[in-house]
C-alpha cells in the first residue's frame, strides 16, 4: 500500500490530534501507511497575538478566518513539497 501524507491546517490542533491517533487512522499511521501532520494556523497569524479571525461582514455572530494566514501556511507547505490536491 502506498504511503499517504496528509497535512491538516487547523485553528485547534490539540483537539484534532487525539482523534487522528484512534481507530483506522491511528492504525494506518502506526503501520506506516499514512502520515498525518497537523499544522497550527495561529503560527501564521497576523500581529503580536497571531490573529487569524476577522470581523464578520454584515455583523452577526460567528468567526470569519482571514485569508492571509491560510494562504501563508499553504504557500509554505507547497514550497516544501508537491501535493496531488489541496482541499479547503
């Protein structure tokens, strides 16, 4: 079986890591069939506080991600290796 690498970008890396080590995904990683790397979007955030969110347009509740941190992370990863697909 070919080795698969998945780079996952998230604002909550600690919450995402644990489930990825369980069940089928965990076994695939243990057996060397898959490698899942979790990247913290806050590492690419803007300013002193590594801000990744923006004010919701039109008001209302919720969180809007700034595109700059997402693009910075994706561009850094693409500079390091070639990906078959990038899924947002």
